[in-house]
């Protein structure tokens, strides 16, 4: 058999193997084995896919201060916030995002420097002519060094680096925003827990008063001065007070779990908070709403992040537009070639090139229009966010004003209700008042106590909300107020 027929059969065999392997791989990886059997059938991963799954990462160890591990430990707000910032994954996500953005800036700045590439190659050449009568063989090998340096590209590099720099700034502001969100969520959970505990104290006082009223009604009934209806009504009031107390006891456990979750610690951790202050100092020197809005537009990290994203979009316009303009590059090469037959040669080249796209099927023009539209879209998002921030500050400011007024009103209401309940109890025990008057006064006192608790908690939350809306919500230090005057950010 001739050599040509043997070579032909070998080529056919190789071609057949390639076609068969292609068909088999297409059947094996078509995706049909990764689909549910029917619309009503859940998907079950095949065994080989389950075997390929990486093991789940171990959760990070939670940083818990020693004072939190003691039974009945009492925590204050600054400690709660510091623990939450150390354990909450949201801030770590944004921090790592900023790290990646910083590395991207350094990467794009590399376009200003020359690039050198080293390579090592070898080549074996065999050539024949006149039916194989003349055969030439040669072996070459050696190192090479290539130089590429972009000297000028009409501002494209500047726009590229500026885009990355603005994206880094946006990532930094996003990190600040994440910190403020964590602080605000922790404050909400902290005050909710304090509120639930204060409501429990109020409910206990209501239950004690209801029991005292029942005792008075029973005493009057035993003395023949009251009816059984008075006793039954008083018993009903006691049962109602017990139900309220039991309901609040369940809420306390739920809010305590929410606080532990916001802190990033196990819900079973035996922690407790200081009680809700009985009296809160009124904030003085709070500026007008326009000053708060002005400060919010300067301090809100989400707005600053959006502004940086818009600046990055306009830098992208500059970079994209530069692709239509001339560029100048320096290119060079040097290599050393060693011949298998002996000897060597050193070669080099150095040249300057000017590039200018003449016609690209209108691709570059379309890219510029797209980049401009995206930049204008980013600016529109900034304007939308500014309007939303103004509404946030407006709402939070007047919620704070309302909460401040309710703080005084609820205190007056509580004092009046306490006096009314005392008078009604005294009249009933003296035999000149009815059980209905007593229970009505007691119900009003219970409502006043609940209103006082809500007013105190609402006041603290309104302070946190106003600070958050203005972009001035920070981790509290000691007993320092969270309300920042607008000039504090200057």
C-alpha cells in the first residue's frame, strides 16, 4: 500500500473521531439532564453535580465582648452599635467593594506606563522539494522582549482612570451609607426593646391597680356596701390587665431577638438593656428645616455616591469619544536567535505608529451616543434622589417636632390621669363613687401610661430618623445626643 493511501486513511480516521467526540459532547452537555422533568415536577440535581459542589464555608466567628456573656448583662447603645458594626456582614461587603474599586484604579493607571513582555520560543522546521529528493531541516530557539507604550490617545487614558476613580469614590460613599443603615437599624431594635420593657412596667402597674380595685370592691361587697356586679367588673379588669401583660411579655422576647440579630450575635445571648429613661431632655437649638435640607444635600452618603457615579459616567463619555481620535504608540522588539547548526543572531526593531479609525460601521459614533445617554440618565437619578432626600428631611423634621410636643403632652396627660385615678379610688373606697367611675379612671390611666411610653420611644426614634435623613447618623459616643446641628458638618 502506498504512503499516500496510508496518510489518507489516517486523516479519515482522525476526522471521524473528531466528529464522534463532538456529537457525544453535545449530547452530554446539551442541558437536558439539568432540567425538571415537567412543569409540575421539582428539579433534582444529578449525583455528579452534587459531588462537584464545594463545601459550604464556615461562618465567621462572632466578636462578642466579655461583658455580654455574663448572665443578665446590661448593654448601652454605644456598645450595641460597636458590636453590630464589628459583626454585621453588610459593612464588610461594601468595604470589600471599595477595596476592589481601589485596585481597579491602580490597574487602569498602568496604561500610562510602558509594557514589556518576555517570551521564549523554539522552532523545528523541515522542508522538502522535488518529491522529497531535497530536504532542509533547521532548529531555532531563543528569548525575545517586546515593548508597547501608548504615548498619546487624545485623553482616553485620562477618562478611563477618572471613571475608575469616581467609581471608587462612589464605593466609599456606599460604605458610609451601609454603616449608617446598620446604626439606624440597631437603634430601632434597641429602642423597640426598651419600649417593650417600659410597656411591661406600665402593664404591671395597671395590673397592680386592677388588683387593688378588686380588693376594694370585695371589701365593700363583704361589708354590704357594694354589689356582686362591682366585684365581677373588677375581676374582668384584672383579667384584661393580665392579658395585656402576657402579650407584652411575648413581645419583649421577640424584640430582644431582633436586637441580638441586629447586633450579629446569637439570639440566646443573655443580654439586657438599660430601661427607657423616665424623662428625656428636650433638644435645644435645632435649626430650621431649610438648614437641615441643605446639610442633607451635602452629607447624605447615598447622594454623594450617586453623584460620583454620574461623574464616572461622564468620564466614560470622554474615554469613549477619544477612541475616535488619533493615538500614538511606541513599539519595539529585541530577540536573540540560536541556530541548531551553530551560531546566533541578535535582532531588534523600534517604531512609532499613529492610529486613526477611519470607518468602523458607525460603531464608535453609536458608542459615544450611548455613553452620553447613560451619563444623562445618571444625572437624572441624582436629581430624583435629591427630591427624595428633601422629602425625607421634611418628613423627619416635622415628625421630630411632633414627637417633641407629644413628649410634653403625654407627661401632662399621665399626671392628670394619675390624679384622676387616685381621686376615683378614694371616692370609691369612701362609698361616694361608683365602680364604673373607678374603672373608667383606671382605664384612662393605663392608656396614659402606654401613651407616655410611646411618646418617649417615639421621641428617641425621631432623633435617629432626623439624623439619618440628614446624613449625620453616627455611632453614638456615651450619652452624646445624636441630633447634630447643621453647622456641625462644616
